[in-house]
C-alpha cells in the first residue's frame, strides 16, 4: 500500500542540507526532527512540547526537574547512606556517601520521563547504559529511590536494555558486548519519541522534497492516518500494551507492520479479559491502555482507535476530563 503525507507550502531550497546520520536497521536514514520544521513548523513546534517528545532528553539543568540547591539535593537512604545530587561546570552528578565519605558517583547523561509524573536518569559507561539510583517524583517535588533499588546499600549497576529504550526514544543502534550485555552506539541514537517514530525514517522524504520543492504530495513517508485500524493500534500498542517479550530485536518494528511479527502476542492482556495469569486487565507498572481500550464498549461498538480521542501532535496534559 502506498502511503503519502501531504506537504505544506514551503521553500526547501533555502534550508540546510544536514541530516541526522542515524540509520535504521532497515537501512533507511533518519532525517532528524529539526528538519520537519522546514515544512511543518506548526505541528513540529506543538509536538516538541508533548510528553512523548520529552520522554528522553540529554540531562542538563533545564531538563532535570529535581533541585540541586543545598539541603534539597540529598536523598537519605538510612542513617549512614546518602546520595547527593550535584552540578558543576562539567555537568550533573549523583554521588554516594557512607558515613560522610564518597564511595561512588556517576554523571547524569540522559533524563528519562517528561517530568509530568517523574523522571529517572541514565549514565553511559563505555557503550553500556545504566540507571542511576535516585529518581525524581513530581507530585511531591522530591528526589526518591529509583524503583527496585535497595535502600541498604549504594549501587549504580542496573543495566538498561533496548526494550526499555524502545518506549522512551526513537532509535538506538544495538550491539552486544562479549559478556552478552546489550550495548549501544551513542552516535546512532535519537532521543524522545519524535516525528519519525510514527512516520518512519524520513531522510528519503526530506531529500526528495528539497530537490523537488514544487511537489506538494508527500513522498517516501508514512502517513499513519492512512493506515488500517489495526495498524494504527499496533503503533500505540508497542508501548501501551504492558510488557511484551521480543521475537525480533527492539527498534526493528516500523509503523504499518504487524506488531505480532515482532513480539509474542499476549491476548489475555491485550483484550483486558483477565485470565489465569492476567488479573484485572493484565496491568503492570507500565499500564495496558491498549487492552483496556479494546475491552471498552465504545471500542467494540465503533471503528475508533487511539487517535480518535488523542492528538499525538498536541500537548494534552490536563486537557481531557
């Protein structure tokens, strides 16, 4: 099926020619979301404010929500153990102290989460990513223990898998270390859920329209609005149907394909029907919005999909009742 996206009036001849240099498993290159502004400024500007787009960013004083002010930058594990959040001219850090003596410390390289509900933080060590032990909880405006980390010792050793990154970024190129740990190429990564996560790698689209600025019919791009209902649902279910086990490597799925070709289907959870191992709609810490939607009367009696109620390009926090 040919998929097209209408291109707004623009003058690509005046734009820069820079593309991301990040190449998908399929061999298609990403353009980078900044190129979308050339022809789709209104949509791109709006999307850049959404929790999707902001779900992963470089960690800096602007993106990290917790306070680094003295007295507000401490997470006390117990009487002897504390972790202090610090910043200096070289960046942001979490440092662990036992009885007042520093025993370990790591930089904050990536902020995970838009900050609407909270954030957690990752650091690079060689080509591996690890989660830092202190996260941020927005409702109380406090630093908190990262989920599952112990409170009786200071650790900085939880490795991050590609499946975690798959729902908090647009793309990471995966490699494998000698010990079997998933590793990543920092130069082949795109943070945030950006335009190309739902429209596909778009370098070909950008190059074509830069060379053919008079053409108003979008070429070499996926328009999710033209997909079938199940294809649209699959695109959301990738990250909104709870935990699924991979059949194929993370980040290999592209919108428009059959999600069950890439992940083991979990029909009890998908249909929110309960079952021997999936009580109460198969909910987990990540939620199963897809399963709950499919179980709803509105869904079963209509042709609705997620975008019937949600505008993926707009900031909708607190906009819905």
